């Protein structure tokens, strides 16, 4: 543990608060059933795509091109996931097998 | 009589949650093992899964738990990751309308998987709808908590080389990204997300780029709203 118990608890509370806000907000805003706050509806439609894209970049933020060990395992595992997912279209299989490939690469090859 | 109704709702709900049972067991175990590899005991894992109940936010939060204490950043990141829930709520306003005292819990437990089941399923005739939705939510929530406890226990009992296990998070988001890409003809929001984040990563560096990226994404989506909204975004 890097953080103290108190700090960890606060982080967990922040996560809970953030999740509760995003889950309850539409029901609070639209409880009179005015469905047409179009800006929120629009954000609800486009933000999911943009934020998942951002999260992919976030996960890969430490990748750099100074040596193959710093990018090749990620590149190979992601190409593997894309192909496997295109072929089988099974989310858990792609996640499990992709992670296994990555672990194999960082532990034994690079 | 009432007990019978509850039983019937539970029986009707359970089969729909079987795919989630497999998925959450797997992802929950991976989460528990990962938390324990960072030094967090099984009760921390259980507490996070019980209270937060948002897989991607919890995975991302492992990086907050292993770096400098920054609660505001954790909150903003969670809001951004979970922004998709706004859309779920908007889609379910009608379905959740007459759910009475169950409503707060149904909304609290509205994760991606529960949303997709509730959206696509109607209870069989004679089964009370609000209890049917309640059991789907409760079962999914329990699978997630139990899966992560199992992972936490496994992680503390057996030691194996977990180097690279963090990649399960990357794999998860890549798979979600691919799924969204296939389901959607308008790829502009996804491309805006990638370009803004890579741009900010280059300018601000790996430890400071998320908040600028969020701001850039919001600004660009807002400025080009007319353009983007015109094209069918489903």
C-alpha cells in the first residue's frame, strides 16, 4: 500500500461519489420527464466513445520508442487482441488471451 | 404470497445474468489479484467492489492508489470514465419510473452489464417487473463483489509472477473500444478522444495529461456539436 488507510478510504469514497453522480444525475435532471435537455443527451451519446478512447491512451501512457521493450509487448498484444476479437467477437476471451500474451512477452521475451 | 412473487422474480432473473456471472467472476478475480499484488488486502477489495461497483473506474483507481494522494483527480477521472452512465439513465427513465423504494438501489447498481440486460429484456408474464430488475441488479452486484473477494484471497494465498497483469485493464478498454467502433458508424467522437489524448500526452507528459485531455475533448465536442449531432450517432 502506497497510501495510508485513511487516504485509501477517501479515494474509494471519491470513486463511489463519482459513480453515484453519473448514475443518478439523469434521473434527477429529468424526473419531470423533459427528455429534451439536448446538450446532456448529446454528451451522453458522444462522450462514451471519446472517453473510452482516452482511457486506451491513458493505459498506454508509459509506452515510448526508446527501445523495443518499451513498446513491442503492448503493440503485439493489442494487435493480437484486435485480430482475435475480430475473429471470435468474445470479449472475455480477447481480454484473457490478450493479457496472457502480454504477460508472457514481458516475463520471458523482453 | 409475496414471498412466492419474489421467488418467481428471482427465478426469472437468474438465467439472464449467467453471462455476467462468468464475466464478473473473471474480471473480479483479476481485480482482486491485482489489488493484492499492490498490497491491498481482500477487505479493501471487497469494500471497493461493494461501494463503487464500477469495474473500469476501480481498475483505473489502482493507479490512484499506487501514486500520490489526489482525491479531486480521482473524482474527475471517475466522472469521465462513467460519463456513459448518463446515457444509460436517460434511456431507462421510463422503465425505472414506478419502481418505488427500490429505485435508489436500481440506479446505484446500474452498471454496463445490468443496463444491457434491463434494456433488452422484459420479465415473463406474471412476474413483477420491478423485482425482476431488482434481482438482475442484485445478482450482478453480488457476482462482482464475490469475484473480487475470490481474487483477493487467491492473490494473498498463492504467489505467482503477476508482472504484466496490469495489462488486463488495457485489454478491457481496447475490447470496449473495438465493440463501440463496430457498433457505431460515426467514428468522429472516438477519433477526437484519441487525438486529444495523444496531443495532450505529448504536450503535458504522462503524469499530467488527463485533465487537459478531458477539457480538450469537452471543448471540441461542444464546439463541433452541430457538426457531430447531424450525423447519426446512435
